[in-house]
């Protein structure tokens, strides 16, 4: 089971304003759908509620919706799983009989901060636009401090926003023991 972060952000790391996405790039939404289809998606309560407001239902296409909420009285209303700690979510995902599925962290800001130390990969869409009005940002400093390494990058252009954007993948660096094993033939 791999844990992945997925997010679209501006060049000043802004990700949302008033519970809305800042960018709706058709190719980015297709990429999101392709990567998360039939997988486990984890998000905060506000992110989940904004999806419900927009779509009148949780994310479909075989996705298992999991909500992280600080409100211990928050209960499932649409068949989503609800937890109030990262550890409970991780334990549940490992034991729910869906170990062949990947976990995708969808945000918001505090959820990214909580899961980045546990993540294996980060899939970001960097939009080359500076955003002035935002109330949520991606924790790029934390990602950098954790040592994620850029492994893939593809650049495109958005006519809608008249700017370039990049699909970028970052991987968690191997831990010291793994590096030692690789260097001495796994002995």
C-alpha cells in the first residue's frame, strides 16, 4: 500500500480559497481521475463537504472515500469512512482488505501537513500563476524538509489561464538502511 499526495497549486503554493479549487485545468482533472480511480481517497471534512456541495455525492469511480475530522461527533452521511486521527486512518487502510489499493491524500492544508511524513510519493500540478486571494496553501517547506526528490516532470500550457503548468512527481528518498543494502548488493 503506497501513500500518495495529490494537489494542484499556484507558484506561491496557494491551493484554495473559500473551499474552492483555484484552478480547473481539464488535463489536471483527467490526471486526478486516472490516478485515483478505484483507490482510497483521504481528505479533510471541509474538502469532503466542498465535493458534496459541488457534485451532490462523494467521489465515485470505485473510490473509497475517507474523511479526517477533528469533530468527534461528525458521522458518515454518504457512506464515507470517518476518522479523527491519522494513525486510525493508516491502521484502517492497512487492515480493510484493500491492501492492493493506493491511498491518495486530497487535502486540505492541515491534512497534507499530517500525511506528508507518511507519504511515499507526491504528485503536484504546479501552475505558473501567482494567486493573491487564497486561504489554504500547500506545505512545500515541509515537503522539502522531508527530502522528497523530483523524479518526473512534464510541462504543458493552459489556454484558460494563459500560463504554463507542470505535472511533477516527487518520491520519498530511500532510508539509510535501504541505501546501504543497495550499495553492498543487499548483503
